[in-house]
C-alpha cells in the first residue's frame, strides 16, 4: 500500500476543532483539501502528520500553537483614529477588513473595538495563540 511522503500531492477531509471542542473549520460538504506535503502550503503541525499515511487512513492530530498559527502578538493590534478611515468603512466590532501593510501586502484585520474616536484592529490570525485538533482522513495521493 502506498504511503504519503514529502512531495506527494494529497487530498484530505478534515475537521478542525479548538481544545474546547468547538469546530473552527471543516471540509464537510466540500471538496477535500488538496496540498503538496512538505511544501509549506498548510500549517506545519498538520503537514508533519501526513507522511506514512495510506489512502483511507484516519487520525486525530493535536497541534500546539507553535506548529499552528503561532502566538498572539500585541504589536499586531493597532488603534486608528476614526478620522483617518474612509467614511464608508463600517464601525462594527467583529467584522474583517483588508489593510495594506508597510510592505504593500494586503492582510485581513479584525475590528476588535470601536470608540467615539478610534477603531482597534487586530492583524493576528484568528487562530493565533490556540492549540488545534484535526481529525483527518486521507482521501487520495497523487
């Protein structure tokens, strides 16, 4: 039976949960996730769990935050005066906006607080600082 090795393109079904059991993502009802093992296309902890699996194998993988999206960084939270924002931007906590970084790259930021004068934006990945659990099933190799 063929087993996954670095460089293989694989397809998996998965359900990702937090340690409290809440689901943050799943391929349920969608096509399997396809990626090349060892290429850095997915988080390191999940990538490292793939070698040795065969089609049909299922496993649960517990991934610490350092092998997932890393720790939260306080310096990725910024307060922006409302007068510096275009007037058509909604002033709502919880929405995601796109912002350009100093390098010109667009990045998603979440609105975490709005006052009468400022909007606080968080550029940390929404799963930063979290340990994750993935239930995966290898659907195909190649």
